[in-house]
C-alpha cells in the first residue's frame, strides 16, 4: 500500500475553472508559449522536446478544428460529451453478466442504461499493453508493447500517433483525466486539458497481519471509503460533472480496484462470509494443454500455494470485497451523473483492461489467453441511440473503441492505421451481423481468436488449443488435436496478426527468456 499513489484532489476540487485556466496556461508556458496565437509560435518549439511539441500540436489542432457539429440523436447544444469509466482487473464477476455471487447493484444499474457487450475481450491480458492498444488503436503485435515494462511513450512505432484522449483534445474537447487510464508508470498528462498530479498515499492500518499468499496480496483495512484512491478519483470526476462547460468534454475516470492489493475497508469483506462462499471450478488436470499452455497456467505457482495454505476462499472473498468497493464508487459517480446538467448529452463508456483467474486452469492472475483473463465487462450508453437494457453478443475487442468513438462524435480517424473497426452499427442494432472475431495477444506471437462459438489459441512454439464454447464454456476439452477441425483452425488462423514485432524493453526480454516465468516477469512492474 505504501507504493500506492493518490492524486491530491482536496485543494483542486475547490479551484474549478480557475484551475483549468491555470493548467492550460502552465502547459503553454512549459512549451515556451504565451497565451495567444499558438500556431505562429509552434515553429519555435525545439524538436527534441516531445512534450512541448505535443502541446504545440494540440494548440494548432484546436485552432484549426471546425465548428462542432451535433451528431444525430443528440440535442442541439453541441457535440456529445463522453464519460469514460476505465476499470482495472475486473473479470466478468458482475450480476448483469450472470455471476450472482458478487454484489454489484451500481454496475448493474449502469449497464442497464445502455448496451452491455456480453462478448467483449481485451487486446492483451496485461495492464499496459491492453491500455496502449485501446488508447492508440494499435495492437501489441504491431507496436511491440507486450508487457508492463514497455514504455509506449517512447515506442518508435507508435511515435507521435495521437492517443484517444489527445485526439479529442485536438478536436475541440476539454479532456479531464483522473486515476489509472494509461498504465500507472506511463501516464502522459500532456494529452489532457487537465490531469491532477499524483502524490503518495500514506499507509492504512489493517486488522489482518497476513497480507496474502505469494504475490496475491489481500487483507481488510481499518479505513473509510474516503481514505481510498478511487474515492478521490470519483470526487474529482463528480466535480468536473458539476462544472459549467463551454466546450464538449471527455472525462476519463480511471479506477484501480479490484486490482491488487485487495485491500479495502473491512465492511466489504464482511459482505462475503467465508462459510457461504463458492469457489471457481478448476480444471482437474492440464494434460490436454500443450506444453506452452501448461507453463502459462502454472507460472507463479499461486494455485498450489493457495491449496497448501488453505487461504483460497479468503483470496476470493478479498477480490469480491474489492469489486463491491468499486461498485460503491461507481454508485457515487452515477448518482452525481443522474443529477448533473449534462446527462442527456453525454455518452457513457465503461471498459476494463482485462480479466482475472482465481484458480481456473490452475492459474492465478491475468497473463494467459483463456476466457477469464480475456473477457471483460463493457457497456456503452449513447443518448438517442442505445436502448436501455440492450445486450450485444457479438465478439468485440478494445481496438474497436477508438474508431467507434470517432464515429459517434463525428471526428475524423487519427493518422495511424487503426486496427479495429467501428462497431457503431451494433450499438444501434445489437443483433446486426458482424464478421470479426476478438483477438487477444499475450507476449510475442501467442494469440487467441474468439468467435461466438470457438476459441482458438496458438502459441509461439506452435502449441494449439481449440474450445467449443457451445458445449465447453470452461475450456477444459482441447479439440485442437482432432483432424476434423483442421479446416476450422485454418480459417480462424487467418485472423492472427501477420506481423509480430520484436519485444522492445528489457522487462519484456526478461519475460521471454524466463520462458516458464512469463507470469512472474510480467508482474514485476504490475502497478
Ligand atoms: Ca489491469
């Protein structure tokens, strides 16, 4: 917990528009610019100063942006606003996706407002590559951002490609970010009009001295909700929702739980008594997996340790406690949203960077290509377009988010070649035809393709898995060795990336060389 960071919102919450003006002025000053005509001065920015260059590009693009045109379905006051809720490590353990053990009344309330994507998948089962792919529209196999050690900001392939928030900043939006949106180590505040600074959170006391099993960290806290980082993040977003806005806005609300450490106030643990808790079903043996799949499953050794220590139920309890803590914060945000002046002209998008395993496939954490790590809750609410309570069962991954949002907002596509396609048509008609599978990549050249019926995994060494989700939703029966499926596999393999660029960071190389330890290596910088 000592390492956890928090933004200091307390003083900022009072500053309102004055602060916004200050931040903007400071950004311009930092770029060597005074307030005023930005384009003429942009040429004076030293080319080597990337942040300054970006600030100049933002100013130039804003000055050149055409007048906002309302998108059909919105009121005539201007372009729609966007509230983007970004969640960390939440598998589909929410009521509205069929998991009754979790208490998620507010997430359920939110999802009932729009279209729930029942088959949404992450581009990578790791924080940094998943978020990088979502926010740049470029897959890990294209950029080489495979792991948490790969700093996307200095990635040569990404270069100056604008991120999703930066693209909105350049097209007339005021953009407000808070919490974890990019991977924590690689924030880039200059993409946003306003992004409160971090400061270290003091440690909170705990009644439980045993802080987990191996790297699975969990314990209840003696704390109030208001002591928690996510509470402060929501406070900030509520403050922004309650402001008057002279431009359309994007709010990025990045919440950290249920990411580890699974430490939230005791009351959330008390909601899940251990004697009533149900454990996930675990694949009894891994004989059907290829060697590479088996290594991925067992990397880290957490499941064996859970069984040895007898603390598996406590760990599941702690994860559920964190989900319900998160749910309470979503509830606060929604309450404010319902009362705010922007409700009828604001899109809501809820996404999660990837899922989690709590023992299935004898595996813990993310860092694998099976359903529980790859599938995540996603919801869109687009006023005038989506129907409350609608559900879309098509296979979608996060590379579709950037083009979909451009489509909804009437923005041009960014200069980089986005690898996903807009699925606006599915938001309008969730039952419409869709012929693209979801693609998830873990490290270099290990891929999973998911259609509505099949999951096909192929590892770098040629190991394969094929599962029929109509009959085998737990993915226990690997059909890849059955020659009757050869044509199917060939067809699905067409979706695997043709390019798998080399890993670029020292952290990624460590994981690659470790072979058996991709899990542990990826976790080194898992903040
Ligand atoms: Ca994550």
